[in-house]
């Protein structure tokens, strides 16, 4: 299996548009970020989107995905945790790539609320 560079641009507005350089005039852009990394995704794949917001203290259960996840901070600071690597803050307007199979979770250490948009791309 060869690895290829993978670049994903995420634009969050009242709807999400992947790969768009600009939002249509009737949309308000809340945050824009880009995940760049190495990934083995080739051929057909599906995108699953989630938007999560929480007050502190909140943590999701640790998990992994069959595909990659590009997390875009929308409000406050989301804390991303990777097994063996600890916490990584994702500020509003910043993005972080989670490679396929990496154990991770997200949470809010506080003090303010946070929100993130996290599409996951999975091979079919």
C-alpha cells in the first residue's frame, strides 16, 4: 500500500462545504481550517459529519475510526487527546488531523464552552 499526501479543506458555515475556496453570499462563515497529512484513503469513501459543543468539564469516550478525521475548532478551545501523546488544544479556527486507527477523544477542560466540527472520511 502506498501513502499519498492528503489535504482537506473544511469550511463551516450554516452548512458545511468541503473543498470550497469561498462561501456563497447567503452563508456566514464561522470558521475555516485545513488538515494536511499522510493517509491511505484511495477509491470511493464516505464522509460522516458531527458537530459537538459542550461546557466544562466534558469528555467523550476514547475511540478510533476506520477512516481519518479532520477536526475544526469553531468556538472556544477543544482539547483533543491521543493515546500515548496526551492533550492537544484546538482553538477556534484551527484544525487537527486524526489518522486512521489512532485512539483519541475530545473534551472541554474549560472554563468556557467549546464547539468543533469533525468530519470523518472512511473508505467504502
